[in-house]
C-alpha cells in the first residue's frame, strides 16, 4: 500500500473514531479540528437544507424582509450572507418597532459588525423576552452565519410584530453539534423546532369563554357586546363620547385610558399618552399604558396583548372590556 493510500486510510479511520454519531452526508470541517477543548460548533444538517417545509419557511421570511425594507432599497437574497453583519436586522427592527438604534450605518470590520449586532440584539431581546420568547440566537451564532439562529430570530420578530404573512407550521430541522472533549471531536444530532402553530407562537393558545362564544354562539356574543357597549357609554358619555363599535373604537387606546380615569375617578395627564395616535407604535403605547392603569387599580394584568387590541382583534378587546365590566359594573 503506497503512502498516499495509507494517509487516506488513516484520515478515514480518524474521522470514524472521532465522529461516531455523525449523520451520513455531513463532513468534518477543517475548522472543527481547530476547536479548543470543550468548545463546540453547531451547523445545520445538509439533509435539512432540502426539507421542503424549511425551504418554504426561509423563502417566506426572505420575501417578508424584502417587503418590509422595500423603501430602504434593500434586497435580501440569502439569509445567511445578508443578515450576519447586523445591517439588515437593524433596518428590519427599526421598521417594525419604530425605534431608531444608535449604531454605525456601515461597518466593514468584524469587530464593528459584532458591536452592531450586540446593540441590535439587545434591543430585540428587550422587546421579545417579556413576551416569553426563548432567545435562541447570539452575536456569535448570527455572525458565524448559523442559519437556524437567524431563522429563529426572524420567526420571533414576525410573530411578535404580527407580520401579514403565513409561516409554515411545525417546521423542524436537524442540527449537528461538534464538540472537542479530551482532544477528540464528539458529534451529536439534535432536532430543533423552528415553528409550532401560529396560535401558539402568537400566545393565543388559551381557549376561554370568548373562544366558545365566537365559535359556537354568535347570537349570545351580540348580547355580550351590547352589554359592554352600554357599560362603557354609561361612563364615556360624561365626556360626551359615544362607542358603537367595540373592536375599532378602542384600538388606539385613547378611550381605554379615558375610561380608566373615569372608573377610578382621576384625570390622566395628556402628556402620558398620545391623544391622536398615528402610528402602530403610538397606539400600542396607549393600550399598554391603559393596561398599567388597570393593574394600578388592582386588576389582574389582561391576558390580551396590546398589539392584539390595536390589530382589531375582537376577542382581545372583549377580554379587556369584560374584565373592566366585572370589576366596575356597579360604579357610578
């Protein structure tokens, strides 16, 4: 046996020993051999790249970003190559949240890119964490173009900001984890669930009386709506205000705030909220502020999200108003 074949056989044997759990089709990368002790590298299993549902998810997210950033003249073709440096993620978050981030516009160096990513992800996490999202991304994972982290982040943003898209449900992928232990590369394959159902991801999986009403008893629903309209108008009429449509007239939060002031008998300073909100963010601010006033009054925090009320979600608005009705129905 010549030296070249002996070398190839030795290399093949080493890979077989070092990677006992490696799935077929996955190669040990040269950089894996350079891993420090206890360090690990995670990559998407090649077979998952061809998973039709995963490809559909990536395509849907890519088209969504391009739609959101059309005015910025940004065109994303490849999530890994176009999102890793933080530029696209910065613009996307600014567009969705209405917040301007204090970061350099263009950064070529790796240090500059990671600093930008750090700022962007801190802002993203501050918005998503309070709503129960598990942070499955980091500066390192995104900058290293780990597609699974990028997709996790984009799914969370799309769901939180209620993007007008339909994400494929129950998308899972296989990832390969390579770790160096005692000088030997160990590998394992894990399954990552990227999406569940739309309802679960949007936090609407708790069915209650209003779900039943909407699904099975629309006639009774009208009775409930009529009672709530009578209740809110009894108080709002004191300010010469009249409600005829529950879902639309409470959507900007103004009537909710004024109603809380009337129910608790105090004046809400106008500088605390937007009297004529124009943007989605201003309306969300108003509804969230109304929720704070409710909690200050001793009520439980509403199950609904402010974004749901702003988006004219009838169930969300009914839950909020019914909570007020049960607590204040006897107040004058």
